[in-house]
């Protein structure tokens, strides 16, 4: 897969869940920005796609970013003021280490 730099034209933030201690000494889950990167955002039609020969559901957007080793499916993407959960392990197109595809659904965890 080869992308021109101009195709990564959307700014997204990748967030990870962390716990912080509030004023009462209780742990509260919250989201922290891991990285802000350039991406290609492709809204997907329908509610299904094929991955590893299995039918998967509820994917809204595929974000393509430059390859990173610190992104996993427990994280989420912020794009245009909306949260998108990463719903599958990041995909390395054609087995390369140049880009990652993040299959995402809009706000599914925590009532977002």
C-alpha cells in the first residue's frame, strides 16, 4: 500500500484509557492523548466488513495512519469532536510496516 503524504489530510488524536485519583481519593477512569497524528479517514457504507475471513459488524470509519507499535484495540480515536472506538486489532495492510488501518465505530463504550 502506498499513500501520498497529501492523502493523510485529517488530524486525529489517539487516546488511551487511564485512571486518575479524584479529590475523594477514588480512582476514576478517563482518557489521555497518546498521540496526535495525520490520517486518512474513510467513512464506510453499511455495517459490515470482512477481516480474517470473518464477518465483522458496526464499523463506521477506517482511519489509515503511519505505522506505530503503541496502538491497540483498547484505545479510541478523536476526530472532528467525536470519539470512535477501535474495534479490532490494528491492521497492517499487505503485511507491511508502513501504515496501520484502524477500524472504528462511533462512541460505543462508556455511553459516548
